[in-house]
C-alpha cells in the first residue's frame, strides 16, 4: 500500500504544471493592426474589451523612440503592454480604437553589469526570473523580490512594488 501511494503521489506531482498567461495583445490575422488587449486575468473589471489600432514590438531603444515619434506625429494615444500584462485596471487601454500599444516583450536584454558597484542595467521588458538568473551568473542578487517571477522590471519600477533599490 505505501508503494502504491508513493506511485500515485509521484504521478500527480508529475502531471501538475503551470503555464504563464497568454500574450496580452492579439491582432486580427496575426498582424499588428486591429488589435485587442487583455490582462493576465483574461478580463477587466468592467468586462469591456480594450481595442487598439495597432501594436509595435520594438527590440532596441531606437525602435522604441521611433514608435513613440510615429504615434505622436499621428496624434495617437500610446500605452505600454508588458509580457503578461498583470494590471487589473484598464491602464493599458489607449482609449477608443485608434491608439497604439507598445509591447516591451522584445526589450528584455541585459545592457550592462558592474559587479564592483553591484549595479545591473537591463531593459524594461526583462522579467524578474531572467533578471535573477543574470544576477546569479554575475555573482549578484536582489535584497528583496516579489513573489511572482513573471513581472517585468519596467512594471515593477512603474508600480513601485516596494523595491526602492531595484
């Protein structure tokens, strides 16, 4: 009987897994136009659908600057969507159907590590799990860390999650 219980427990642990939430921005025909935006919970408190005219996925600082400049020239509202869009309120919605979403999913690299000063510079779309891995490889660590590793560094800083020295 104990062996059967152990086998059952091992099987249940093996079958149990979790997955990250789906991408928050989806566009018609997998393009970058006529998009909808959601959050990690799948809906906003008012159950409305958040629309945007387009989404851009910059992978460099210059591409980010160009995306903001293009939206500004077109007089479009701009909002940022993170990798998992963990926001409950509709802060990601640009308003109406003619706004632009800028996704930080490709802005996820390490820019610089100074181990002597114990300073790391990373892009805003890097998730906490990746930051912790890079820090570990450099012999560094964080003094405090939020519970969920899927949060982006930009999101952590923007929401001031108690990380005054992040």
